[in-house]
């Protein structure tokens, strides 16, 4: 009993100290989606915010950014950034935001992590993407910043930006960055072969995406406050991944069309 009380007090104290930590939302955004998420995070966290800017901005045109981005990746000549106004030493926790480019964090973040000292900082990655890339970019940050602590992050599809405020609230409360009330989510049920009805849900959520996302083989599900969430195991069609396996999450909310929330490759 005494031990239980001691651990409750330790937990309450450490959560209280998380609330007191100084937080900065630091982000790059080319076409505005990550900016929307960054500003929502700033609002809900009451944190400071700074945008990362390139000396020579990208044009905002998809094909041009693709070409320039690929050239930079191949040559390792990352884009030059304007100096940060914020002093990173003033912050305990940095919410670091970026769009996913080529499966990882956008090129300006490569410059940022090369040129700044993040040792001892807690970093919470957040990103926006066409289909996915939170896990791969967080792994890349862990490699690039071995002296920082990279926490669980938040990722949002460009097509689902309307869900940002609600999802961010859940993310911040679940991870004890803010106080609030949310309904805890149960675990997913065990993976089972997909039924025809589940295949239809998968296709409704995924078939309009610009690239083929594969064929679902098994699925687990769970009830959420707004409907049902599915976790599909998917055999990729070979596009971009050589026929590997991915996990695709799909939500079906009352009165709404099924939507996939992210692909984990
Ligand atoms: C050069 C480039 C590469 C991209 N690569 C990916 C990718 O590998 N995976 C993905 O899901 N989305 C990819 N996207 C889509 C962006 O991640 C997505 O549109 C993002 O929300 C843009 O954020 P922003 O509006 O803050 O710039 C790419 C976009 C660009 C311009």
C-alpha cells in the first residue's frame, strides 16, 4: 500500500513537472498543412512557436520541389536556413514539425539537425503527409540526434487536416502534455483474415488515393468514441516498396466515408 502511494506521488509529481516544462513548436511547412498543425499545437499547449525558413524558399510547386529536393538529397547539399530567432537552450521540449518528403523529414530539417545542438532536449516529432512517414522520420531523427530524446510523435494526412484539432487534443492529453478528459481507447482485437465487408471498407478508404496501397490480408478493430478504427495488414503491390508489408489504419465515423489515417511501412 505504502509503495503504491509512493509511486502515485512520484507519477503525479513527474506529470506536474511535464506541464511546467518550457515548450517550443518549431516547424517547417512548404504549402501550409504542417503550419496548420503547428498553430493548433501552439494553441493547445500555450507554447512558443517559430517557423523554419529557407534562405532560398522552395517554390510551392510539387514537381519543382521534387526535382530540387532530389538534387539536394543526392548531393547532400541541404538548403541553407535563416538563423533561428528562438534560443533552443531556453526550452526543455521541442515539438518539431515537418512535411514528409521522400519517406522522411523534409530537407530543411536535415539542415536544422546538422547545424543545431539538440543534446539533452526532448523532441516530439509531428508531421503531415500524403500517406505516411511518421515512424520512418522519427527513426531518422533518432539516428541524426542520438543525444536527444525522441518521443512518440503525431502524424496527419494532408487530406484529413479537418481532424487536426480533435486528434491533437487526444495526443496531448494521452502523452500528459496538457490536462484534459478523453475516453481511453481499447486495444485492437486480434488480427483475423479480412471479410468481404472489411475489404469494402478498406477499398472505400484507400482506392481514391493517388498511388495503389496494396491488398489487405488481415485486420483487427476497436471501438472509438466516434465509430470504429481498423488496423489492416496489407501486402503492398510492389509500388515503391518491392512487395513488402505495411499497416494501414482506417477510421469509420458515423455518417462519414471511411478514411485511412496513415500507412506504416
Ligand atoms: C518533394 C515532396 C515529397 C513528398 N514525399 C512524400 C512521401 O514520401 N510520402 C508521403 O506520404 N507524402 C509525401 N509528400 C506529400 C507531403 O508530405 C504533404 O503534402 C504534406 O502535407 C505537405 O506539407 P506542407 O503543406 O506543410 O508543406 C511529398 C511532398 C513533396 C513536395
